[in-house]
């Protein structure tokens, strides 16, 4: 059975999240205007895997990660519209 789960995403440049295998990222949004969360559709009984994510502020350089590409997920506006952060998943090339 599939369910939708929320995962807190640190605003660090690069971070990892333990998620069920095959989790389908639906969106990235903020709750409370500060923290970024990812919502994903997951299989309830799936094993877990580590997924990597990158958060880049508008005007900042987008990092180049050896052996990987960046898959855009969403743009999140935080701090009352003062900061736009762009969320990418780091995917093996």
C-alpha cells in the first residue's frame, strides 16, 4: 500500500535523507516559513535507502558533483519571501 510521507530537508548545501526504496518525490514546500520539507509517495513496507539532495539559493553557484547529475524538484520561498531556495536531488549519472 502506498502512502504519502513528509521528510524534513536541512537547508545545507548537500544533505542526505533515509527514505523507503523507490520513494517518489512529489514536492518540496515550507511549513511555518522556515523549514523545508519533502513530500513523497512511498510503499509502506519498502526497505530504506539513502538519497542525496542539494539546496541552492538564488544567485549562488550550482555545485558540480562528480559522477552525478542534479534533478530539479521544486523552488521554496522562505523567510516571508526574502529567500528563494531551489531543491535538487543528486542522482548518479
